[in-house]
C-alpha cells in the first residue's frame, strides 16, 4: 500500500512517499530527494548533510556552499554559464542551474506527488511527478513547459549523490567508449578537456573504489549517445543493485562523477548523471550542437526510474 504524508526532515518541511519496501523523503524547496531508503536491507542510498539543521540553498549561490546532499536536478544548465541565443542571449544562468534553489509548489494524491517550479531568468515551468510503480520501483516523470514565443535551449542532468563503498561496481551501456574529462586533478582521466578511452582505462565492469588513490575525484561525460538508457550500481556488502533507467531518445547522454574523499574525508560517493547534453555549460554545448530544445509554447518530457534489486550472483 502506498502512503504519502507530511513530516519534518532536520527541522524542514518534507513529504514522505512510501510503501512497505521503500521510502522517499522530498524537500519541496528545491524539489530535493534527501532520502531514498530500502526498508528490507535498512539501507540509505543518498548522501546526507552532516548538519543537524537542514541547509537550504540560496538562489544564484555556489552549489557546494549549500550542503550538497541527496538527489536534485540541474536545469537549465549544469555550471554557471550564459544563455547563447536571442531573446535571452547573454543571460547568466546560476551554478547547478536555477531549480535546486527555488521554492516549488506541490500537490498530492493518494499515490503520487506532483511538484513544479517557474524559471526566474527564462520563462519555463519544470514539473516532476513522483510515484511508486512496483515494490521497489520509483518513477519520476518530467515536463518542461516553454511559456514563450521562442524556442528554448536547455541542458538537464540528474544529480543523485549516491553513497558508495569499497569494491562497488557499476555497469553502463556497452556502446559507451569515448569520454571527456571536465575536472582537473584526476590521475586517471587527465585534465579538463582530455578525451580518453574509457574501456581501456577502467573496463566495462569496474571496481570503482579499489584501485585509485584515496582522495581522487573525477568527472567525465561519454561522447556517444546511449542506445539503451541504464546505469546499474552493485553494493558488494549486501548484493543490492540500484538501477537507473531513462529513455535514450530524450536523455541520450551519461556523465559520471566519482569522489573518494576529496570533498568529505573518508566519504566515498558517485554521481551518475543521465543528461541531455555531454557538456557542463549550455553555451559551450550550443557551440557543438549538443543542447536540447523545447519549441515555443510547447512541452518536452522524459522520465527516470530508480529500482532496488537483489543480485543473482
């Protein structure tokens, strides 16, 4: 049986969507999922803030200064950058996009949560619908509504900060091979802009946290479009698999960020980023024809699912 209730998370208003097998805790401000919890294994999948009182992000602030945690969305850009075209050409869009640091409006039915927000510097509405569709299956439906008479370019990426552990493995679509580094400092992937062969560097089924040096951090995007949108992450301690799925025709790219204690000492996490563009900046993405676009007075929609499975091996 699916249940929805209002509650408090570290002193802040939240919504809880749950059944007998999993629970999701959502903060309406920023539409951030702060908990995705497997009741069977008693396992929390998302990074938590250390502070006793929840830190809310401020609009146009740096994301890392506002207690990164949980699962939110980067839209309509990933990092701070300028909108490329008329009529919003030169408009500066905030770090991590706009929507993570804005109040969202929500309504609940017996089985789902609908939540939406309006853009500040560009006239759009972003809507999300959360629902549990199986014992341990969460689905999020997205809609971007362009409320203007001009086509609107955008870049979207999911941003789930997934708790990791030593010897954790993940699997990605087989067609992925070439990747571009978008961070400096990684000993494995090279500096910003370095293009490397991912399969030669890591292999398809990788041991993320066994071999790289402690404190390593890296982020890269795959340059190939996916044919089958999925990311599977396996926890060796429990055999649990956290599986993400998404439509490859609407969300054709994948980014990966791996952090082995560079941000928080002795804390390892991975951010798998299904995304609409293989670049962090909307203006750079536009130069390479990699932006998504929603037509004037139209809607662009996609979905993302999170499923908890037990490994057969």
